[in-house]
């Protein structure tokens, strides 16, 4: 593979090892913009095997690199730099100003200059100094006294160390990235941090497409966590992620989000409205035309779930809802269409629940399959996820003329009910997360009313064809890439 591309995609925790979601969107993006060359930098949690990759690399992917984000061995094994007291005093003042700025999610040119010096010279050595030297200890004591005076210093020190080890690790990667004219991350977090750092340190433009709201997700995880035993330790992590995202919102050349609900959340978290552009996901509408047919006319009724068997998809709620639906339609069939190998333990729990509810003759796991075959036969698609961005399966079902019942997550409400200026009608029904009874009620309502099913299906087809065609979405990204590459003076490959 080459090491020079038009666009470098920096992705955290998905492509090429996870099916669906952001990973499938990245594959789609590269395949649908063949005139550009791409490189991919994958930030992964642990070492993976090449045979675990879920996607074939497209021909225009010319460089692929992956890094274990939490591998600190290079820093921990490095030789500290020999720094005089005078040098430490100079560094202390500059680093102190940098850290005060960072708490507000901003960096002055002077602070970016410090990062540039560190990254382009000897990052691993200076990071080892920062974790061990007396001068660094004095700096942390000063920061603790100003910002965390009520906290015990020992816990503060180790929490500060753990937070900054990740940031140090990211900084060591910056000089190693594939050479590209543009860096694009499908989210804030550490992938977006890398894309923006390339802009800050090298002047290359950066784009962030935020599928989910990274800061919101991290806040929820940290507030629920039991590995941080003091509230102020959680506050330190939340402050770190807040600063991380705020800086990216203010620094990236473009912030793209999938739907209006995401845009509102980004503004609540500090992004300026004028910097945000809404570009939804798109699908190949023509592929699903052949699946369109009248629904809810014949027995047995068929309810489908499309997606991997994963706890975030909440298959257990789907199973519980199907037990209730079966009371009204005893011969119904419920199909779970998607891979079952991602979380074997959870898959087994789902099978146990099916046996407990006596649903062995009702619920079938098909494994990985061609979803088009199943969209032809299902009467309703049910999505029970507890977290989504813009679920592809809902869009596919709408394009196929299948009514949808979905939890109120991500863009589901916008897809099924439309935007404020959309007068196309409902394409399905939205219910609460983990509301098995509500999901069952909505499903029964559609299954028992063919005219309602037709009306929902027709609205879904109209909305998808009007706003979510993949060629329209690809063209929007094409124009953004061309504009930023031209502005950077880069002549892309096509």
C-alpha cells in the first residue's frame, strides 16, 4: 500500500472489526467516492487478528494503519530527558498556561506551539519526565491547589496520570500518520482529536462527522461507573472529555452531524450553530424497490428485527415484546436477522429467555443473511436499540415499504415522523427504550390494521426517496472534500 492519500479517515473502535454503524458508513463512503484515495487509521482497544476484519478494503484505500490506543509501553519504557531546573521552570509556566486554557476547551497559538515542540521532537521522553520528575510533581501540586484543593492529592495524582497517559499516547501517534491532504474523523473523541491536531500542527484541514454525541456518551458511562469511587474523580474525567470535544467543535473546519436532534445537542455542548452542517446517512433506494408489497394481509404475520445480536440492540426487549404480540397473533413469526457471534454470552442469554417464554417455535435467529429477502416477507420491522445514531435498518425498511416500530433513540423519531417542515406523514410508531409493552402494543396495532400499514409504508417510501438517497448524500461529501482540498492547494487523485 502507498502512504499518501487525498483523505485520511481516523476511526476509533469500529472499522474494520465491527459490523454495521460507523464501520459500514466508512466502507460506504470510500466505495461511493472512488475518485478520491483514502487511508484509514484505526484506534483499537486491543490487538486484533487480520482475519477478524469484517470488510474487504476497497481499491481506493491505499494505506491502512492501526494502533492500540491503551498501549503505553513506549512511553513507560522510554528514557526520560535530562532537564535542568531552569528548563523545568520554563516548561512549568508554559504547561501551566496550556492546562488552564485546555480546561476551557481552547488553545492559544502559544500553547499549540508547545504541543508542536513536544510532538515533533521527543514526545515519549518528555512524557516520561512528566509522569516522574520533581518539576512535573511541582506543577501537579500547583494545579491541585488551584483546581482540586478539596481533593486528596494521591488520588488526584493517579487520576491525572491515567487521564493524561491517553492524551500522551495520542500525541505520540501524530507524526506517524499516513500523509494526507485532509483528515476526517467519524466522531469527536480521540479520533477527532487526532484529525484536529493534524490541522493545528501541520495545517491540514479537518472534518468531523459526529454520528452519536461522543461527550454525552462518555458522561453517561462515567456517571454510571463504579471504578471511580469519588465524585471529583468522575468530574476530572468528564472535564477532560468536555475540553476534548469543545476544542474540536471550535477548531475543525467542518462539523457534520446526521440529524437535527444531534445538532441541538452539539449546540448545548458548546458548538456554534453556524459551524454545524446536517448531512444524513443515505441508502441505495433502488435496491429495495423489489421488496415493496402490501403488508399485513396474510397469516402468519411476520415481525423482523435486523441487526447484530448485541446488548446495545436490546434483543431481550424484542423477545419480551414478541411474547406479548403472540397473544394476539398466536401463529406469528419473529425473525432476528443478523450475526450472532459478536457477544456469545448475550446470545446465549437471549436463547435462554426464548426457552423461558416458550417462544422456540416463534422466534428464529437467521444469522447473517441478505436482508432484502426478509424485507419482502416481513409485515413490521421492530428496532429495540437503547442507542443509535441514524439506523440504516430503519431506512432500509422504509425504502422497502415496511412499517416500523422503533425506540426513541438517535434519528428514529425524525425518520419516522419527519422534520418540522415535512408533511409526508408517519412512517411508523416510536416508543420508549426498554418499553416492551409499548413496543408490543404498537406492533399489534399495525399488524391488525392493513390500511394503517399501507399508509405508514407509503409515507416511508416518500420520505426516503425525497431526502435519503445515497447518491444525494455522496454528492454532498464530494463537494465538501473538493472544496477543502482546493482550499488546501491539493489536486486530488481523480
